[in-house]
C-alpha cells in the first residue's frame, strides 16, 4: 500500500488515502494519530501535508560485496580505516560481507544501484590488507541500500547525523526520521510515545525495548534440543541448526510443514542452504506475495547464491503458487520478472557510474500485478 495523500479535518490529519499497488484500488484509512516513518522518502511524504517546519532527509548510498569464506583465512572480522570512513569485513555464515561505501544518491530511491566504480572501490580497499587479492570473479553477491540521513550544514553524507528526530508538524501526524537500524526500538518508542501523548485515552509508555522478538522466547531450550529434534523429524542436525538460527523457537512451524509433506525437506536448487519448506513458510506465515519477496527479502538467496537465485526461482514459484493459488500464467510471469530483475542488477553493476547503473536497473518494475 502506498500513501498518496493524508485525510484532513481542518489542519488536523485524520488518516491516509492509500493505493493498493497489487490491484490499483484506492481507499481511506482513518486514524486518531498517523506516524510517518518513511526513511529516505520523508521529504515526499511530508510535502503531502505541509511545507512548514519540515525535516530534511538525504539519501546516502552504501553497497556491500558478498564473497565466500574460503577466499581468505581470518578468525576475526576486520575494521579498516579508509580516506572517507571505515570498511568492515564481517564473517557471515559461509561468506564474508565487505563494505561499505557512502555517497550521495539522487536517483531512483526504490532501487539504488551499485555501479562498477562502487565495486572497484571496495575491492581496492580490502585488497590492501589481503595476501591474495580478491577479483570480480570472487564476488558472489552485491547489494545496495540508502541511509536516511538528517541533512544539516555539512555537505558530505559521511558526516551527517546518524541520530533520529521526532516531529509533530500538525495535529494528528508524527514524523520520525533519520536514525539507525541498531536504534530502531528507541526510534519506535519515541514516535509512539509522542503519538499517544496527545490522545484522550491514557496509554502507558511503550515498553518495546523489553519485548522479545518473535522466536526469541524459548530459543535456548530449543537449541539444546536440536539433536532430539533431528531424531524426531529425520532432518539432519545441521539443517535443524540452520532453521533455529533463522526462525528461533518457531523453527518447529517449518518442521511441521515437512512432516506434512516430506518433499519440502529438499534443498532449493542453487541455494542448498535453504529448504523448500522455507519458501512455503514465507508464503503461508510471512506475507510473501512474489518470488522476489522470497529470494531477496525472506531469504538472502539473491546475494548468497552464485546464480543469484536464477535456478531456485522456478521451484519457488511452483511452491508459492500452490499456496497462493497462482495460474500457470501468473507463475510464469513471476519467474520472468525475477530473471529480468537479476539481469538488470548484473547489468547495472557493470556500468561505470551512478547514472548509467540507475538507468540499467530501472528497466524492471518492482511489483508484478496479480491479475
Ligand atoms: C549500506 C548501509 C549500511 C548501514 N549500516 C548500518 C549500521 O551498521 N548500523 C545501523 O544501525 N544502521 C545502518 N544503516 C542504516 C539503516 O539501515 C537505516 O537507518 C534503516 O534501515 C532505516 O530504516 P527506516 O525504517 O527509517 O527506513 P526504510 O527502511 O527506508 O523504510 C521506509 C519505508 O517507507 C515506505 N514508504 C515510503 N513512501 C511511502 C508511501 N508513500 N506510502 C507507504 N510507505 C512508504 C518504504 O516502502 C519503506 O518500506 C545502514 C544503511 C545502509 C544503506
């Protein structure tokens, strides 16, 4: 759903007009308080309400490379100083994640594209400390994101504030912007407390910081039982550990799918860390609507697999289609869309600069209409 306008009663915001991007329908959602938490889109969504007292958010692009763990030996992660900022080399499962860059971005916000220049920058810096230099052939995956930075006086995005700000520009609307991933619960608490403060009902302060994430309660006990779970389900203990690491104490929900259909214990082609059951679970329990939701968001197959999920896509489409009732044409459309997305990303990563990388990535729309 995209917010396309805010509902007003006089100056007050009383809800939002939204469009369902899957079928194009539009409807209104009424609310006593609206919280606008739209990251790098904050300038656009604020402008739907007021041009007074606005927060200014700048988008800073950062990219990371994923390379196999066996490409160099180290028992620890690394933090390297660069001329602009720092470079992290982080152990992640069977891979290293190496990043990041920090550059201003003024192009398509939904699909920031990594250019050839970004990739070379990271390789050049990490190679200063490696005995055997990494090359493009060692790169399994590349991903790019945009940091929402509160704009200040300083021109360099590397120096802008990483703090967050909560504003209440008009009655009924709270805006939270800036901040960091690691502080998201503080951001949420500050925004929710600000919104509830002006409501008539007495609402206690948010206690989000002490609420365990889904799957956290009971995780330790489940981990201790992993060998027993392997015996009970017939699934190898290494797979059980993978599921526990991904779903915590909710891993038995995925195992229950396998108990109902043992074929779901098969690994996905080209991405054999993941089981077919995980694609099904994404559609039944995690709100996945499209093949790319599973390959790029519920899992990280798009950056972990050498083929970026190309060989998993048809299998994932079949599994999801059975849950979501897709026709043959819908299933084919989903596969075609995902393959086009991979091609566009690969092409963008061969382009010399942001403009050409953006133009290459823009070739593929985000949503596959479900018709
Ligand atoms: C390379 C990189 C490295 C980073 N490293 C770190 C780190 O080490 N530590 C750390 O803490 N943070 C880090 N961050 C920052 C962190 O990832 C971001 O601060 C955080 O993800 C921003 O979250 P957000 O919810 O504010 O914005 P977003 O995740 O961008 O969410 C905004 C949402 O608003 C939605 N939206 C926009 N317009 C509309 C509309 N009209 N209607 C409905 N929805 C809309 C968008 O679809 C989106 O889902 C890093 C970021 C990058 C890019």
